[in-house]
C-alpha cells in the first residue's frame, strides 16, 4: 500500500486521513466522514495493517493512549465508524473477526471506480433553458420594445430520466416500507460481539447470537432479531446488506433455542 504523509494528513489506499480535522475523505469524489480521535486512529491502524486481524486488546491500547477504557468503548467506536461510512455508500470497510478483533481487507482500500467524481454527474441549471423565437416575429424584423418582446418557450432541462430506475426505486421504497412496518415494535439496540442488533429489549437467546456471528460479513450494516411467539423457538432473524433485507431465520438452531 502506498501511503503518503503530509503534516497531520496521511493517504492510505483511496482515503485521506486528516488527524487535525479528524476526517476520513474518499479521494475519488471528496465524500468524507467526521470521526473522534480514537475512531480515526482505529481506521488508520486497521487500514495500515490491511488483511490482518487486529486484536481488540491492541486497538484498546493503541487508540486510547493513556486512557482506561472498556470493550464497550471499542464496540461503540466500531459501530460509529460503520454507520458513518454507510452514509457515504461504504458498507464493506470493517470486517468483524468473531472473538478476536477487526480487520480491513486490502480490496476495500482499492478504488474500483464505483464512486466517480461528482463533476461527472448531470446537473440541471438555467443555462439549459433555450429561447425559441416564433417565425412571425422573425419575419417582421421589428425592433424589440417593452410592448413587443420576443416570445419564448421553455425547453425542458436536459436531464436523463431513466424510467426503469424510477420503477425500481418505487418498488424498493414500498418493499422497504412494508418490511419496516413489521419492525415498528422494536424498542432497543444492542450489540453481539460489536455487531449492532435491533431487537425488542428481551435478552437474545444464545442460538440467535450464534447465528448472527456465524453469518456476519462486511456487507451487513445491522441485524434485526425478534420473536414471533412467546417461545424463543420461533425467533426470526434478518440482516440489512447493501440496503436489502435478507432472512437468516433458517440458520438459527431453533430446537435448542429455549435451552439456557
């Protein structure tokens, strides 16, 4: 990895880390996140050691220098980083290594062209509006005055509207709305080995926690776990991966769910 250091800034892969401003900026389009000092150090350490698992103890020691903190502080910091990166479309930055620590894959630091510069986007502005002069006024060739103005029509802005994308967006919106409706009773957020889980406030059974850890991958931003009856044998488990809900209920060992 070619890293460049300039005063309080460091370039790691396709990101610029500014330690003074505590920002992490994607070089390709300038999108950035704000982070705390410890969160900035966590990202830097994981990125510099890409493809290597960094143990939780090492992160706690190196990223909170001189401070006594608990494992919960690291869990919250990782959650904050994942949430911030997700807002700029980065869902695969930090990978959890169950019961060990965390890792950033080398592939996550390589620019794959999925975030081109913003100046490539189509922008609609007033310069796209062109006047149309009516034929009869051209033939008259009379000087323009306040009472004899050139009649104009407005040409629609040059925006490329993809009908297929609109239809897909509408379908996705309503699908998400229906799914979210089922989760309105959720009351609390917890974490399983640093993974954010939205649930109804009742302690999650061990089989549900095991299913979350066994199926976790870098594309999953959060989990939903909830019982559909009083017995934990009927738990349902969903993940949110790249904006889509995926059902993992079948991976729970339901037959031992109620055994403590």
